[in-house]
């Protein structure tokens, strides 16, 4: 083991600059999407709680709440273990 490897045990990069730019862009879009999902879930939850406190009934709001919260907690990007970017078949085996 060389001195460089002892100080930095990371594997050397094997991606191009363009691949790194694409991955960075995907991360940025993912952050925007995650923030949007969280905001919608918080807003619908607060609206439902407010209507419950004020004794207001709205079947549409209740249905929207369960639909949005259900999708929020079961969205498919949880199945993409390891985040965005290229996956080598030998490193990642899906379900």
C-alpha cells in the first residue's frame, strides 16, 4: 500500500467529467422534487388538521390527504438504492 492509499483509501474515479455533470444535475432535480413532495405533504396535513380542529368536513380533502400521504410514503424512488447514476451489474442486484 502506498502512502497516498493510506491517506485516501477511496477508489480512483472511473467516470468522465460529462458523467459527473449529469449526475450532479440529477441530484439537483432530485432535491427539488423531494422538497416539492415534502411541501405538498406538509400543506395537506396541516389543512386536514385545521379542518379537524374547526370541525369542518370535506370528503375531497380527506381523500386527497390519504392519497397524497399514501403516495408520499410509498413512492418508487425508495427502490432505487444507491441514488442516481450508473450502476454496474456486479455492484447492485435489484429485488
